[in-house]
């Protein structure tokens, strides 16, 4: 799953910065989870949990920004849109 997410991250390089951050943090999350479980290292898995929370919060922010900016026709929540 991590390799697919990495490829999707490369696909977002011409998209909004927030979308890039979501996919980059998701890629890091999957990598940390894999490393943590392969190494049987609970500390790395806990760090992955925190990265997951950041990823989830940023995805919620991105979703709110996309909807609000579209509905109001202006930037309500900045998401780093490309012009």
C-alpha cells in the first residue's frame, strides 16, 4: 500500500500543497508502520500513530477547504492552490 501511496504523492505534485502534504504524510505513515512492525519496535509504531493523526487532521482540513472555498467562491481556508 505504501508504494501506491508514494506514486499517488508524485501525482499530486501539480496539485494544491495541502493535498501533497496529505499524501506525503500518508506515505510516511505507511513506511513507519511497516518498519515498526518488521522491527517489532513499539516506539516506531507509536510515532506512526502520531503521524496518522496529523495526516487525518490535514485530510479533514483539506476537505473543508475544498468545499468552503468552492461554495464561497473565494479562499476561506487556504490549501495552497496552484494558479
